[in-house]
């Protein structure tokens, strides 16, 4: 149902952007990280095969950003790794 706001713009009633609806599948789970199916070491193994490990054993951030822009499981894992990296700060 659409209704007019005071500014004259028409907006739809109900859930809008930024409410965690996530691709129209209903409310997003607040514990999505705990419920994620993680294969520990899979990204590190891929990075090792491609020579993207630093001398201290960490995965290169430039490699992660490059992989995160693609599609597929490696890209999903790279995006998740970048997200986890932001939690540290």
C-alpha cells in the first residue's frame, strides 16, 4: 500500500531499505555469523596454492580484495574474511 508523505513523495508502507530484510527472504538472522557454514582453512588453502600468503602466515589483503570482487565460493569466503578483519578494529 502506498501513501503520501508530507513532502509530497509517495512511499510504500512496510519494510524499506536498511531494515535487514536481506534479498526479500524475511528478517535477517541476528546470529548469521554463528549459523554460517564455515569450512575452516579452505580460504587459506586456496591462498596458499596461489601464493598469496605473507611471510608471517597471514593472507594478503590485496589478494582478498581481488578475490572478493568475483563470484563463487572463494569470493564469498574472501568477503567474509574482510568482514571479520573489520571486527578486529
